[in-house]
C-alpha cells in the first residue's frame, strides 16, 4: 500500500514537470469533416466547422500567391497552409519559408504532416531560418520589394506562447533587413515627394552655414525623458537656440515653449498625424525640412522654411550646392544641422534612443505614450548614463551606431555634445551633464534676430520668378519623359515581333532599330533616362529574378527585353503623371499671387493636395480682396477642414500604433516573462500596465502578474490567493493560465483534490485537457470518471492511439478484460504492427490464461 502511494506521488510529480509547466503542447491529431489533418492545440476549434481552404481563402486571398516573392510565414497551421499554397500552385519565382517552434516542427514531422512538399517550400526554426533565407536569396528579393511576412492562423490565435515570441523576433529582423537593403537602391517615394514639393523647395539650408559659431543649441527629440527638461528649459530659454523635431510640437505648445527651428524629414503620410501641431507655432519659427518631407506639412507652413538636399531629381541648373542632412531619422538630421550651423555646444533632450523600464517608447503627451506601452517586442538592453539598463528595439540599436559615428565626426571638429538625460542610452563621444549643472552664457536677442535676417524674404517677384523657372524646367522634363515613353513603347513592339515562334530572330533590321533606340536612351535622353531607371529600379531589377536560370536563349532574351522596356515605359509614364501634376500645382501657386485669382482653380488644387490651410494663408496675404459669397463659403469650408485635421483624434497613425498595445499581446508577454523567469521585467510591465490609459479591464492581468511574481519569489500561498481571486472574477481572459498554474502547484503539493478540480475546469474549457483529467482520476481511484474522460477525448480525437493504449491499460488494471480486448482489436485493426498494442495483447492473453487455470 505504501509503495502504491509513493508510485502515485511519483506520477503526480511527472504530470507537474512534464505537462503543466509547459503550455506549448501541440496537442493530438484531429481530422475534420473536410479531410484536414492538424494538431488540435495549435488552433483549437478554428478548423472544426470550416475547411482549411475556405479559411485560408478568406484570410490570405491572393496575398500569399504573388510572383517573385519570398514569403516568410510564422506557423503553418499543422502544415495545412503549406499544402494550400502547393495546391494553389507555387507562383513563378516565389519561395516559402515556414518557421515553427522546435517542438512543433518535430511533432509535425513525426505525424508526417510535412511530406511531399515541393523544394520551393521549406520548414525551419528560429535558429536556422536566416540560413534558408540566404539560400533563397533574400537580398535579391529585398531589392525588388519582394519580401512578405505573414502569421498563420495558429500564430494569430497565439494559443502557444512560442508563436508570439517567434513572430516578434522574426518581424524585427525582417524590418532591419528591409531597411538595410532599401538604403542601397533608394526609394521611389523620395522622388515622388521631391516632385510634389518642387514649388515649395525654394531656400536652401546653406544660407545659415556657420551662422551660429560659438553659440549653444538644445535639440529636443521625442524620447520619454523630454518633458523632464522643460522646467529648466523654460528658465534658461533666453540662453539657448532651440531645435525641435516636428513630432513633439504638441508637447511644446502645451508647455508654452517656442522653438527657433522645427525639423521634419519623413515622407510618409502619417507624418502629418504626429506633426500637425507645428502649425500652431508663430511665423518666427523656421521650418527645416528634407526635400522629400510629407507635402501637406510643407505646403501649409506659413513661416520661413529651408530645405535640405536637392530641389530637382535630375541634372538641372535649378539644383544648387546644398547639404543633404544625415539620416535616417529626423534626430540625425537635426544633429547634423547643429554642426553645420556652427554651434560649438550641442545639448540633447528627449534623445533617449531607449524606452522607459515600463516600456513607454515616447514622450508624455505623444500618441505612443497615450496608447500605452508597446507589448509586442522582446527588447534589447542598453546601458544608460546613470548606469541602469533600459529596453530598446533593434531599430534603435542601429540608430545608436549611426549617432556614434556622427558624434565622432562632430566632436573631432572641437564641438561638445551633451545629453541632459541620465536615463538616455550611453553613446561614445556624447557626455552627460544634469541640466542643473549646466553653465550657459547669456544670448543676446539681437544676435539671433540678425542671424535670421540671413534668410531673404520671399517677395511677390521672387516667388513668381521661382515658379516660372520651375514650370520651364518641368515642361522640358515632361517633353523628355514623353519621348522616352514613346521610344520604350516602340522598343517593346519591336521586341515582341522580332522573334519567331521557335524563338529565333527573324529580321535583324528590327535588332538594329532596337539598338538605335537604346543609343538614344543612353545619349540623347541620358539624364532623364537615368531618372527613369532610378525611379523604376525595382522593375528593372526583375530582369535578374532571384531564381532565374543562367541559360540564355532567344525566348529568354525576348522575355528579358519585354521586362526591360515595360520598366522603361511604366517608369516614364508614372514620372510624366507626377511632372504634369507638379506643373499644374506650380501654375496654381502663380495664380495665388494674383489679387483676383481663379478661385475654382485654387480650391480644386488645395482640396486635391489636402492643403486646406492655404486658404487661410491666401486670405491673410490678400485682406482687401472682394469675392462672391459662394467663394467665401468655399474658403471657410477649407479652413474648417484644416481645423478638423488639427483636432482629429482618430488618425490612421494612432490606430496603427494601438495594434502594438492590445491585451492579447500583453497576455503573451506576461506569460513569456514568467516562462523565462524575468522578475524585474514583470515588475516593470506591471507598472507600465497600471498607467496604461487605453485599457479598463486591468484586474485579471494585474492579478496574474502578481501571482507569477509570487511564484518566482517562491511565495506559493500568495500566488494561490491571487489565482483564486482571478477565478472569482468569473469569465476572466486569463482563466486558462490561472487553472494551469493551480493544477501545477496543487500537484507539487500533492493536493490531488484541488488539482482535480482545476483540471476538471480546464477540461471544460478545452478537450486537450481530458487525458490529464483521466490520468488524475485514475490515480485518485475514480476509475469510472477516468474511463469517461478517455472516451470523451477519443471521441474528439479518434486518431490519438496513445490515449487508446492508456485506456486499454486502465481496463486491464481494473480487470475489465472484455473492454480491453475490444479496444486492442480496434487499435490493431488500423495499426497491426504497433508494438505497444501487441505487448498489451500478449499481457492480456497471459492474464486471462492465469485466471482460467
């Protein structure tokens, strides 16, 4: 009896260590009514009522089936998604990498769910996926913008913690790879913005070269420490020139701080969502911007502005020597301009390049801070000036390395860079001094005002001359683009007719004509042809597909020629559209100079560009102009639309960042930190979540964190109290996690009754827990309940042979030999060579023989 009890406790301990400390069990094999075979616990009931093909059609559509694409997929829904891709037909030039947790991949292979896959599809783990990506030529795919990442249904559901961790890590790496390779070939969007901004890119930053020698500047960036420097800055504002990035305009307006210069470089549409409050600054603030900044910021700015970079994207007399401004971020540009303008002391505030310990990424008052901590990343740790380590992202770590290079160059030029925040990431050649210890000389107001006078005013005549010069340049470019498109179209026609059906060149006169067209493109139209190639570079690169063969024949030559001239044609046509739009826009600017303009023309252009503030600007410059009531109403409508832009709280940008702070992501992060025994990170996560303004139902998650912390501190009783409090909440979003921990702790404490109650609840939540309920029922002697639990499980998972064998063994233990015999007969009918079943049959035969003697 004593031995039986010890054996029972041994089984309890095995159940604890092998099952309930691991929630990443893929589950039993199940086949639904549509013939889909899958591991149930990966997606639970997602495939019970609807077939995999219908689900994948709805979820992914054609996005998984694009040509010349490297698809990185987290999870595979038990291989069903890979089979779906294969059944649909692998697109030409495309490859698929499915990344699974190690344990899941092993089970998929054991169940032969990954058999008969084509070589264009590979399955791998986090450790080896980059090796396969390099084999599949990920670099070449990046050049043609051909890398796509997806989360399979199992990764979206996140039943297994492993998928969340895998998804966050892989996506972070892909973003870095994408940015790194995109820098090499440039970006089409920059040229688009350059043409959209051509009328507003008037005065260059070179006007202020070395204008501030011997003076001190403070650069205000958007890191979490920003607002801590505001009181000191307000007291010392008269001693400093203030640079501010545009995205912190909201905080500066609230604090009553007026910057001398505001900076922006981002070409993306979301830039106006985070920078719109800069329009509330007075006209005394000067806007420093890249040539490719988001146009609605630039063309609605009413003060002075200076551009970085080139005005025209082709060789032109309108391009003057100008400073590009370091990238990749606006903070890098502001720092490079501080050096270029001649400041000898550069102070940094909000230049953290790391997060708070609680996971807050940006300054108080920003959309990011108001949305709450970012939960979907596994942070790196960087050392700060105060000696603490703070979390940061992989993207920030790249920025840190660039800042180090900038600081090395600037300090080598006898300039000093000081970060005022003790919690900022420590950067070589950038020192730290607390604001209270800064000694600043007085700055005379007339010194600053005299420097700003280096920027000439833009009179009516100056603007008109600029606009006309731009129009003349654009019209010449439009002619060139039309000629290039015409040549490309003709070349395409020749290329298509030049080859016979057997793939041979039929008429070498066509070949000579094609060579002549190529010479014109390279010589007569060389400058604008280079622009077309730069603009449509991703199309031209498709000539060398990542998985093209080296064999060269006439058929392939025709195909490559077709790709080449189609790239020329589409690039020239797209540029023609942009250039013509720029001509119309610039002519509208000329119209704005008139006292009695064509209001229909102005209103149409302002509405098209969403430049609603230009209406107010025009009225300010023409206060005495009279116009019909209908025009007055239209102008007022424009101003109303601008006011809506300023006050809109439901921006696309805010919606996108909110996706990083959901409760499901929070739960995954809590579980992962507990799994990796990260006590300090859990404490910080709790603090951040308490202050998270975007969620109301916090109690169950806070109780779960407290319970996990208590367990990590070996305070089991406190943990159980917190777990019980979660259960008392009713339908808690963390009920399953709670019951798993109660079961585990109860088994370790040999509290079989409490463990069974928790397991019974778990089995009601999901059938995957029925075998564990059955096993515990067997141990505590409730054989009938154990049999019922096994039978319920087998009914749900009829392919689970292991559970059938366990049920057979139970029948033998309790001497229900007839039922054991029937179960063995059923097992051996489908798997006649199964050794464990044969061994049980021999055991049963031996027992029956002994009982009859």
